[in-house]
C-alpha cells in the first residue's frame, strides 16, 4: 500500500532548485552532496546519492516541477507513477530538511 504523502512539506507542483548551500561532486564514481558552511557546526554530514537520487538531483533545476521529475523517474526506472510520486516526495523532503534544495514559486497553480 502506498504511504500517505499528504503530510509532506513538499508540493509536487512546486519547482525545486539546488541550494547554494551545497555543492555536488562525483568522487570515485559516486555522486555526493557536500554542505557548505561558515561554521564547522553547520556541517552535519556528506550525502552519498544512489542512482535514483543522482537522477533526481540532476533534474532539480528550478524549472522542472516535482510532478515532472516524478514522471521522469517513472519512465526511467520503470516504476508506477504513484510509486515515483511517493519516492520523489520522500527524497525531496529529505533534501529540503538538510537545506540542499529550495523551492521557486509554484508552477502551474491558479
């Protein structure tokens, strides 16, 4: 059964963009996100992305909405659209929590 996603802080109609608070690098074939900090206490960890996370990260450009990214995930990884939505919401929520992404004004809202 699909996880209840109604309580997530991310709206799939919004367009996420990568935050200037992190840099992304490929190190030894692995995609990592490194928080930038003015104080050592601001650095909690370095984030290692799997192939799905890397795919999503590369689509976060401030233009694609979360829904559009979920559609791309469904097509690329041959999962249902509902599962792709759940997975994208979870990942985008995690990125938002660690301040790796920010959101532009909602795209497509009336």
